């Protein structure tokens, strides 16, 4: 079928446009960094249809692209959203040279999440080429900077665009995801007193302090987190993922820090979890040790997202998926997406797309072509439904 070839070729085109997120170096835009090549491609793709195409700058030289398609109704539009940036291709063999083999497309971004963007672009183009009237307007949003700061999603929300509901493209293996965790990073720094290791009692070992901190965090989270369950996302998670301390074998270390990743379930907030963690340490450590800890304010706080399973948007997505696949599964996931910011702004969201999360950021990243084809049919069906009731 032509549409099958179209979506596969489109994804290959997108993979061949490197758009690595430069992370801390946020204004770096020379190849392979930044989304400029992708933004230009998306704009050119829809220019022949005479639509209003808007570019939003979240960061210098790193624009999101919004394609506005009017509908017959007067209500707010449906948004089809997917991010354009990818993680690094380091460790991959030719990450930006797409390869089609065994019914799969390989390359950086194939699953996360250029596959979703190719599906959304293909579904919308088919509707436009067929001259179909949309009952409800559609905004296709190709956003920047999801992999690091989510500045594209933040800028979109700040622009005040009215949206009836959003389909956020991510690799869900075609599951209808109505809830996902929030994510928080924070750092704890212990300050000790340096001393010669021949006389350690004259110092305060910052590594030992951090050891005690980790012990409290593990004991408390292992005890309390399993008691708090979200029906789709499970329990909260805490991972100590970075530790740094000490400068020499013969010096009692006066500095040690740990960094942590928290997965925050829907119904809880990052602020609550951060405060709870500090409370555990205040209660379980002796006052002198606690006084030596510095709690950096959390430097990543992405809220959880949830749209009730009985919401009209979820129902509409289930209907469209069932018509194409014969069944649909509503699920929750542990990872975080741009839906965090749309949901926090009051926009109902469903996360949906081809590919599996295990392929995201992997050294061998791929997506099944059959999933691309099915996803494009599902989104086309959704757009033509119009009603979110």
C-alpha cells in the first residue's frame, strides 16, 4: 500500500536528519545537535497545503513547529504532538543512516520518537490529500528539547494555545497510555572535616555520612513506597544513581554528594516527595549529621500525568485503536513525557505511538514497520471521528 511506503520512507528521511539534544550546552545547534534540520523539514512538508504554520522558539535556534489544520466545528482542536530531538548516537553503528531490514527500520530516533512523528505527519497528510473534512481542527506539534529540558512543551503551554486534547507520541507499543510517572532529580551534599587518615578521628568522613543517608533512603523507601500504589503506574521509585566524594587515599574526605532519581506516581507531587525525603533523614539521623547535609533544590521536577480512563479522549482513542487492531489496552508507564506539562495545564492527554520503550536510547534502536502503518491508520481514524465524547 502506498501509505505503508510513505510512512516508512518518511521515517527514514527523519532519521537521516540528526537532531541530538545537546543537553547542558543548550544553544549548540551545529550538526548533529539541535532540531533546526527537523523543523525546516516539517515546515516544508506541509507548505504545499497552504496551512498556517507557526514556529515557536523555546531555545535559540531550536524551534518547535505547529501546523494548524482547521475543522468544521468551532471547538478547540485536537493536538498530535511528538518531539524531534533524540539522545546521542554514541555507541551506535551509523546512527543517522536509516536501515530497513526484516520489517524494521533501524536508526537513532526510530522508536523515540521520530517514528511517532512520521506516523502523525503521514496520517495528517493523507487526510489533506484526500480532501477530507475534519469535524474538529487539528494542530500537529513537532516539539524541541524533550530529552533534556522540555522547553518546547513549556513554550507551547505558555503560548496559551487552546487544545481540546493531546495525543503525545512516544513508543507505547500501540497501547493507549492514560497515565505516567513524574520525574524528579535532586542532590544531597555532605560536608565533613578533612584529616590525615593516620588520625581519622580528628576529622568527619563525608563518605560515611552519605553512607548513612543512603541507608535511611533505602530502608524508608523499601518500607513505605510499596504501600502506595497507582492502579496503572504502580508504586513510587527512588534510585541513588550518582555518588562523588574524596580526593586522595590518605585524606579523610570532607565532601561527598549523591544524586537521585525519583519516579513520582500520579496523585502525588514532586514537592511532596522531596519534603518527605528530607523528613526521613531529619528523623533517622542524629542532629549533628543532619546539620552537615545540604539539600539542593530539585533540579528537575516534571509532574506526573493522568487522564481518567473514562475520559472522552481515552474512549475515542480506544475506539480508534480497536477498529484497527481489534482490541485496545489502556495502560500506565513509568517513564516521563511532554504530557507532564500539557496535563498540568489542564489539557487531557493520551500517550501513544509505535515502538517499545526498551528500544528508546538503546544501542540498537528500531521500530516495526507494521506498527508504523497501524498507528497511522489509528490516528487518521481518530481525526475523522471528530467527537471526543
